[in-house]
């Protein structure tokens, strides 16, 4: 990184003047790096001595701090290739600290162009440091960004670079949180807890980053805040679901009597989880809905309500790939329960229908016996018997042409199935007796049609 900044002249002590001369000598590029670093370190010691001996004048303090900032940044430039990253980070933080102190002490005494120059140096160096951090591994990057952000905490409303640093740290925390949450080999509750911690810190940093910055920076921050909010909701949803699980497990495993307050509290947690994840995280939402179905069916014995939640969960589960769905226990439970419910409803409706049809089948036994005899003959003979003995209620529904050609017979059977289908012969319009008869006729027609498929 290219770090440049000179020492300011002042009418201070001889030691101060000597520090300036040593600093100037260290800026000579012809010297070996180790010699230059030695001179900057010596200048730093003299500036600190001058700082301790200062009379308290803010003007002098401002200049000393500005010069200390420059020496630390020069040291950072020299050690960045070879030194430990902690040493480099130390010089970067100290440089920022002293530039901020220079701005603070000089705000009432130094001219505007001097203050603007210090501000420009601070902005430049923070920008350079943040760019340098991006080249490091994510753990070191996060650590250094956090330390620099802390060092710049009082500058959020003063320095655009401080906002940039906070924004970069927020993005770093945000992406680390996402990686945790999306890691397939991690416990999702543990991942959500750690992710929530990182995401919440990122959210706070983004709020602080909005205090100062260019219009472009603020636009980026606003977009990032929306992304962070999405994952905050996801983490809170996962945590709420696990809290519901813990309540339910405690209730069912350790308590002899069912405490309904605990049951409804668990339900509230699952509902909270579903709302937080809605249209944000399909897996978290589906899991919460499936758990609601589990409670309503297994604990409260409210199967109709349970089916509503299981059905919603199954719909979400079917949006995943089959391979993914097969690995999700909540998805498998929801799909299984929906299938069992539908089969149960089908059996109940069939039994009810059979019970309702029973008396009518007794009344129609002679007609049905005649149809049974007729269906054993040819399809053409059966169709003639059908339209002659039991003509459709709709006068437009006629038998049509018949013949020995199988295609003609097949079409005639299809027309008959359409004419006698129960959907077109409902009891509300033609009476229950006719509806039951048409149901039996359709069965006979279907059995005949199977020979022509």
C-alpha cells in the first residue's frame, strides 16, 4: 500500500524539531528499509515525549498528533510485507487514532485548509488499509476490520472512511453469517445462533455507516441493510422453532400432566417462526408449519387444523429438488401426513357414499340385474339396451351410429360414458335414484371400454 504523509513544522521544543528532522531523513527512499523504519520509530518516541511535555495548547497538541499519525502510517508502509499482521494493524490503528486526535485538538485553532489536509490523509489511509485487509484470510480480515472500526468509532460523523470501514466490516460479518447458516454439515440451531450474533452486529454497523458517507456509499448500505434484515428474520425464525421444540420436548418427556399453557406457548413459537420466515426462507417456514401440524395432530388431536398446516408445509417441500426433500425430516413428515389424510378422507367419503347408495341399490336391483346380464353381451347390444331402457335425461344425448368397426364402437362407448357420468346427472337435478343408477351404468361402460383401449 502507498502510504504518504509528512510531519508538520511547529515552533515547539528542540526535541520536537529534532523529531521532524529524523522523520524527514526516514522519508529518504535511498535508505535501507530497516534504517528508515528505525528513524520513524525514533521520531515516534520523540513526538510522544513532546506530547508529554506539551503545555496544553490545543494548537501544539494538534500538530504533534498529526505528526504521530504520519510516523505510524510510514511504519505501516514499511512493515506490511514482512512484519506480523498484528504489528501492521497496530500502526494502522495508532495512525488513525492520532489523526483523529489532531482533528479534535485543532478544530478551534487550526485553519480550515490544515484540518482539510488531515481529514484527507485520514480518509486516504483508512481506504488503503481496508483495501489491504481484503487480501487477508477472513478471520484476520474480520479481526483487523473490527479493531480499526473501534479505533474510528468516534469518527463516524467526521470521516467518510470511517463509514466505509464499518460498511466493509458489516459485509464481512454478513457473509460469514450466511456461510454458517448455509453449511449443510452444521446444526441449524447452533448455526442460527452464531449467525444471528454476526448479523446483528452487522446491522448495528450499517446503521452507524449511514451517518456519514457519499451518496453511493449510502445506497450500498441501504441495499445491505435489506439483505441483513432478511437473514435476521431467518435466524430468529430458526431460533423460535427450536424454542418451540424445547418447550414441547420438556412437556412430553418430563411432565406427568399436560400443561396446556406450555402447548400454546410452543404453538406461538412455531407461528412466530413461520411468520418471520415467510417468503424469506422456505426451509425455515416449512419446518415451522410442519411442527404446527405435528402439535395439532399429535397433542391437541385436531386433525383438520393439523392438515391445514401439513398441507402448506408439503407445498413448500415440493418446491425443493427430490434429493433435498428426502433429507428434510419435516418435509417427509408433512408429505406423509397429507397423503394419509387424503386417503383417510377418500375412504370416509366412499363409505358415506356407499351408505347413502345402499337403499337405492336395493330399489334398483331389478334394473341393475338386467344391466348385468346385458353387459355380458357385445358392446353394441349393451349400448342399445342402455339407451332403450334408461335413456339420458338430456334429449340431445343420443346413441349415435353403431357398427362392427372397433373405432366406431369405442367412440360410442366414450359418448355414453359422457352422457351417463354422475357429474352430469346430479341428484339435485334428477333425483338420487337416477344419480345412483348412472353411477352403476358408468361402471359397466368403463368395464366395456377397457377392451377397446
